[in-house]
């Protein structure tokens, strides 16, 4: 989601890795970001379907959605248009989504609890990918300046991979229906309160828009994202 920073928070986010990304041309940014964005969105959805299958629901598998082929998961708006616009306008945050992997909780032994685990699989997959991209960036740092034609693409792509995956993980963990965080919270709440809480799903998109417009979403995510980036950039040696 395009989060606009303000004041001290914006200054905090201007770490060395982000300054490097600002030096790229638009075409270079597209090349650097496209692979991390597609993988972050695709693997996130596949993780939901894979865990659902482990818990007894084969819906995604039967529909051919348990594949890393991005064509099977691309949503024109969420996978291409929105990330592209955020990248072109230089908002500083890139996010997107794929076609949701279908999951039928009726196939689970414990529908609400198992659904919570299935929901958690998405953000966890993003955090694991962030680690992987950090290691790729670290490889670029290790190679060093003597072979910049190899090291710089690894570093830039690693930074992009860390950033997009942290944004997706933290955004999806918000307890706002129908984000993954709401499924997790619903699995913890008592039955009656879970039912009442899930009724908010029809208003979920409106709630997100209000939080974005009022910049409350900035206050919620800005500092956690900043500190998480510092941890992963440290792993990357940046």
C-alpha cells in the first residue's frame, strides 16, 4: 500500500539501502523490482494453498493453483497495475496482490483454527523470502566493487526483495478483514466473537481506505517497517 511518510519518520526511513534505490532510473527500478514483486505475491498465495492441502483441503491443488508459474496467479490490477503505478510515482512503498488461492475451510478438521494457520503461512513465506533476498544482497556485497556488473544487480534486487516482502508480511498481519491477520485473530477468538468480528469483512476495503487516507496506516506500519528493514539490511551486510 502506498504509505506516505512525514517528518521524522520519513527521515528515519532514508537508510543507505533506500538511497541506493533512488539512484536508479525508472527502467532500472522496473528491472530490479519486477522479479521480487512477482515472487513475493505468487509465493504468498502458493503458501496458503500448500498449507491448506496439508490440513486436508485440496481445492487449490485441484484448480492448478499450487504452482510457482506467475501466470496462474497474476491479477491485472494487483500484480501489475498497482505495483507499477507505485513504482513510477516513487511513493517509497511497493505492494500488490495476486488472485487469492481458493481455500474451503469445510475440509478442515478444525475449520477456524486450521484456517488461522493457513492464513499465517502467507506472511511467514514473505519473511522467509526476505531472508533469502537478504542473503542474495549479502552475496553481492561479498563479491564487492571489483565486479560491479554482478554485485550491484544482486544488491539492488536484494534490497527490493527485502522491502516488498516486509511490506506484504506486515500489511497482511493487520487484523482487518479479509487480510490474513483477521483470519489469525478469528481463529483465536471465542466462537461468538469470531462470528461478530468476521461480519466486518464486507467493510474491510473501506476501513483500509480510511486508514490510508487519514494516514493512520502510516503510524501503524512506519516504525515496525523501518526497524525490520534495519534487521534484514544487517543480514545483507548493508
